[in-house]
C-alpha cells in the first residue's frame, strides 16, 4: 500500500515540495505519494485529523501553521523545541512527532554543497524572527568561532542571545556595532529582500573568501546577493539549496534514507 505524505499551508499553490519529494521517491525507489493541502486559517487541526484518519504518514508544514504544528505535536525534537516552531510532522500511531528541519537544511547546504567549513568560522546572522530562530541551534552545533546576531529591533536579538547562549558563543546587537568587524559567512534571515530592500549592513563586513547566503531564493534574494558581491564576498548563494536540503531531512525522518539533493537542485534551477 502506497504511503501518503503532504505539505500543508495557506497559500500553498506555489509550493515546490510535491515535485521535490517525487524526485526523492524516484531516486530512492520509495513507494509513496506526496500531495499539497490547502487549509483554511482556522482549519489546521481539522485537516491534520482528516489526513491521519485517512492513513497519512507525515506532513511538511508551511506558513501560517508552524506554531500550531508545534502545539499539536505530542513529542518534539530538541531543535523543534529551541526553534519554537515545527515544519515537519511524523505520525506513528497516537504519537505526533514534531521536528524543525530548517536549520539542518541550511547547515547541510552550506557544508555539503558549498563546501564551507563552519567549524571556527565567524558567522553573522541577520534577523531575529522565526527564520533566524530556527537555524541558530544547528549552526552552533557546528562549533563556529562565534555567531553575531544583528537585528533592527535589538531587544529581539538580545532575547535570542539569552536563549541560545548555553549552546555556544553568540552575541547580539544592532547593525551599527558591526562596523570594523569581518565575517566568513553572512546569512540573511530577514524579509528585506521581499520588498527589494537591504538590511543596513555597514561596509567591510565580508572577509576575504567569505560566503553570503540568503535564506530566500529566486529574485527576492538578488538585492542582498548583489550587494554582497559588490562588497567583496567571494561566493553568494540563495536559499534554494536549503529548501531542498530541509526537505531531504524530512524525507530521512519519515523513510530512514537520505536523498541526494544535488540533482534535485539542478532540476529546479532549470525550471
């Protein structure tokens, strides 16, 4: 009997997840079907219950339901607990396991595809919302020299520093304090690019050989990546690889086998 998985969100028509997971299943010869589910904003729990009742095995969760998924989970991984949000659910009898694969996807894409060593790297993470919060713990577990967290609303950055300080060296503040510092990896976890804007980065933050990474993909990543090139970043990348790698992490959680992300990223780039 074919196992069924899905992604749930609102909106959902734009999602690439069904195509990604279909490619994973083909690559690894897994008998599964993956679909997209649109849920009304007040209909998340009902949609999950119906999916489970029909035999659904797991779901990816996208906006605006990641906090509801966190609350619905009966068990959660450490990275989901620290992220405060769940983007992957696994159903096993009465157990609803909640995970957050965003940070693992980011780390995998940077480490494995871009061949960048995170250990002892000086990392700058811009933003203090859900996107940033979801990746801090996986980044710290790679033992960077430090993570500098910059945000326009400094209180939010300080709150994240307090939360994650037990896991590694992290310091927070505004953008002005970055003047005179250099970083090996600069990650944009803000939504500035969605409106064609840039975080207020001072000049000179990109160290020789540095990488600039935007967690969004496509045209919305261009403002930051173009700026980074002009400022001397040696390599730039949008977040398409992260999207595919976090999906691969979900697939591994569900199926116990890990897909090769490279051909899927190449396929999506070509379309």
